[in-house]
C-alpha cells in the first residue's frame, strides 16, 4: 500500500507549484504588454532575492513622476531561460554573473548597459528562537542541529545562484560530503527561506537580505566567509529588444547614489560598474 506524501513533501510541492504559476503568469503578462505606452513602466525581470528592494526602488521611481515599472521575480536561472526562449522584457537583473553571461552571447543585452548593481552575502538560518551555535568548520555541529531526519534547505545547487554559492561554500569548508544527501533543494532562495520559516527544515542557507526580510521568523546562526565562495554580484542590463523610453533611465537610477541607497537600506552592498 502506497503511503501518503509527508507534510514536508506536500509543502515543498506547493511552494514549487506556486513559484511556477507566478513565473508563468508574470512572463505571460509581459508577452501581452510589450508595446510600450506612456502609462506603463519598463518590465524588469529580477532575481527572487530582490523583492523588497526592487519594489521599493520601483515605487520611488514612480513617486518622482515616472510610470511605475512592472517587476517579475523568479530564480535567475528561470528568467534567463525564458529570455533565451524569446520572453520579452526591458531589463534583467541576475543574482550571479553566470546567468547574465548565458544571455549575453545570444545578443540579448544592449551594448554598454551591463553593470554590477549590488552585492550580497550568504548566511545559515534557523527558525526564530533556535539559538544553537553552528561551527562552520565542524560537520558534526551541522548534523547535530539537523537531527536524525532534518534537512538543510537551500536553493537548487545545480542551477539557482544562491544554491550554487551555498554549495561552493560548503565544499570549500569541507562540509559538502557529509551534507550533500541531506539537502532540501528549492526552486529559488525565497522558497528555501519559506521551508525554514514554516519549520519544515531546521536549517537553511539564504542571502543575508532574505534573512533580514523575514527577521521576525528566522534567526541567523552563522555567516559564511566571503572567501569560501565566488563574490556575490548582481549584474543588471537593459535588453537589446527593449523599446521602452524609460528602460535606460531606470537602469541609471538603480545605479545612482539614490538608487544604491535603497538597496543598502535593504541589506545589499553597493555595486560597482563592470
């Protein structure tokens, strides 16, 4: 007799389904609305970890007298693949260089528009109230915190930038061999955060900015050394096919001191042009 799916598996499936539905809806909306009008702001495809900061930036841009940008969030890998399959957009913000690099050879980026927007760091989190210290140089402290059946939530380490950074750090610290079979992979970093928030997993690896956004539901119990993974940089570029008159101006606003201040307020580090 087949046993019913566990509560954790059901919640994970729900998170993945909702992510897929949202992404398809957002990109479908984009496909239906790419004839720019004076009343519509540029369409921005941005990494999931940028939600609060990008919505804040879009609001401030709108408050200064411009049409409000439409921002769709998903894993950088998903967004890059959609662009490679012809999804229309005006700007793309990736959570790492690799996925921006994947669309550039296809001629999808406007020449001279690519720049590093912001930086970030990855942290180890637990549900709020968990005070157990984790020694990043000792895998036994990880396994003790996970317990007999607990898993480590992280964005898919095979594709999603946050997961790639996390895996690189765990490998560099010598922890990956003992933890690789205890990973709960998620479609994006916000889904991984949700697994920890809900108590489905006792530990998770997310960006520091994600932990800050959910500060009343999770606690940071360790910070991964910056030297243990590639530098976390979020590249930004205007898409070559964009005809929106505000696309380049909004890009410049995000890179301006005013725009950078918004991201710093949300926990990112200031970027630097390539």
